[in-house]
C-alpha cells in the first residue's frame, strides 16, 4: 500500500515560458485536488546567460562537434585574411532546475533512516541520486523507476540483494503514462490543451 507520495519539482519561470508555467500550475493543482500527491517539495529555476562554442551533433558519433567557420559564413582578421579553424561563440539563455534532486535525496534519506517508510520508490533517472539511493538501500527496499525510455543511469543500478535486499528496477513506457492519467477534469482543473 502506498502511504505517502512526495513530488519534487520546480516551478517553470513564467517570465520566459508563460504558457508552460500556466499549464504546470494547473497540473500541480490537479495533483493536489485528486489526492495523487501527499506533498509537493519545490526547488527553483535559475536563469542565466551562458557562453559556449556553437556545436552540432555529429551524425556518426552522435557527440557534440564544434562548428567551424566555412561558407556561407567565413571569419577574417582585421587585415581581411581568413582565420582558419575559427569557431563561433554564442550566448544563450540557460534555465536550470535547482534543488529537485537534492529534495528527492533528502526525503529519501530522512524517510528511510528514520524508519518512516517500509520501502521507497524513486521515479528518476538522475545519476546525482546515486549516493542517496545506495544509502537508502541499506535500510529499506528501493524500487527505481526510470521515467524515460533511455537506459537506466549506471549510478542508479545495483543488485536486488544490495543492503536489505528486495530492490527492483523498471522503466515507464508510453502505455504506462496513458493508462495512468488524472481524470479530466479534476474538480475545476481541465487538462491543458495539447497534454
């Protein structure tokens, strides 16, 4: 029986993404209204301007490859001579969710170390949770649910017999998401268009 669900997230910045912030607000209110979560723990978004060399994904290796000056855009020095091997630098808006992984880790460790749970399920593929998940496995069985179709992060893997044992791993599929939607509406909250 699931006794408590802690949802860790950060509010989308309404100044840079007003529609995303509005949709998220409806979703979070619907989660609470439906009783789908016991507690929402908020981190925050930090927006910064960052600078980096321009890159593209290499079609063969699928790794980043720096973009070099070439026609139709060439770079010349002050004397009008080509600058071979020149790279483009760009500034960009970097939005980073801060605190969510720390909040997941803190709740997991507090609950498992204080014997407030008999078992825990972590829905994340964030390798930053490695230490917290490993420590929790010493005290309670931990299910690790990868919410993406990618491989489960190596740092979140282990064996079912680590620590107290009875640990398990699974990956959510599109079918899981479709089969487990909130009703529409939840009270006065309608599902945002396009969701």
